[in-house]
C-alpha cells in the first residue's frame, strides 16, 4: 500500500533548513564553529581528542568552502572589477585565513604525538613543527575573529532567517 | 542539499590540489636555517598542559578552571579583535557619512 503525499505535506517536508541555501550554510557554519572551538582547546580536551577531532574538523571545513563556492569562484573576476576597498580586503583576508588554516592543520599533523603513534607510524616530531603549529594556531584566532566581523552582516541576516 | 552534491568531486579535487601544493611548499620550511636552528636548540615551549591532561591531572590547584581557561583564552583572542574591528569600521562609516 502506498501513501500519496498531499501537496501540504510535501510543502511541510520541504520547509526544513536543508531546503534553504542560506539556512544550510548557517547550520554548517555553526557546526564548523563548534568543531573549531573543540579543536582549539587541547589543554581542556587532551591531545588525543584534539588530534582526532582535528581530523574530523576537515569535514565541516571542506563543506564550508564548498557551500560558499560561488563566492570563491567569483573572487578573481570581482577582484579586478571596481570594488570597495573593504570588499577587496575581505577577499584577501579570507584567502589568508584559508592558507593559515592549511598551515595550522599541516603543521599540526607533522607535530602529532598521538595519531601516528596509535596508527603505528614512526614519525619523529621536530620542534620546528611544534613551534609553527603553536604560533599559527594562536594567530588564527584573531584572524577568525576579524573574518566573523567582516561577514557580520551576513551572519545577522542568516540568523534572522533561521528564526523565521 | 543538491547544491552540495553538485560538482562535489571537482570542487573537492581543486581544494585538495591547493592543500597538497601548499602543504608541499610548507614542507620546504623544514630545511631553512630558522627551522634547523629550532630543531637543534628547541623553542622553549611544548605541550605541557596537554600532556598533564593526558595523564589525568591538570596543573595543581586550578581544578575545573583547566576546562574554562582555554575557552576564555580562545574567546578573548577571537572576539576582542572582532569587536574592535566592528567598532572601528562603524566609526569610519559614521565619519564618512557625516
């Protein structure tokens, strides 16, 4: 026996956040922020959770980039056009933040003291990567703060939409 | 969610390529004099705090603060610059419109 979906139930089913692009972005950005907080407090969580959570963190980070793909794709074209200085700065800042994130993640893996040991991989941890990871992970915090400030209007707009 | 699935492979591939290229470029730093110096002489900092947590004991006497202080630190380091940024840009905008 099959039950045919009435128009109203179909409409109701499609009112979830996953059917709205802005709401999908908002939800995944929240997931990203929460995961970022978890991976940023190794003193509280301990190294093992910090390192494994960092591996999982890659997923919401990639989804964040893919969900904002159109914005990134238009960067080169919009950058050469007549843009406001603040928009140009925003573009440069986001690119810098992306590379800093790669920097933190990559140096973190090379400074890993848990994952490789648990996987039985013999990797010598060099103090240089530890220092680089330590310094870059401190730098990324104010960079993220300014990233949030630069996109504050979008965050407010999306939050209002989520409440509706 | 269709948007996420659309061209996922291509987009993921581009991100992966940028990440791998950046990672390989970063590896080059390991051979600089600066890196060699740090590897030979150390930099005076390590993950003492984290190691202590791994052992199940935080620094003596701070108790539950071991969980709160790192949160306070990252919140301050993130939100203070954000607040300053918003405040300064509002000031600049007000001057422009005045």
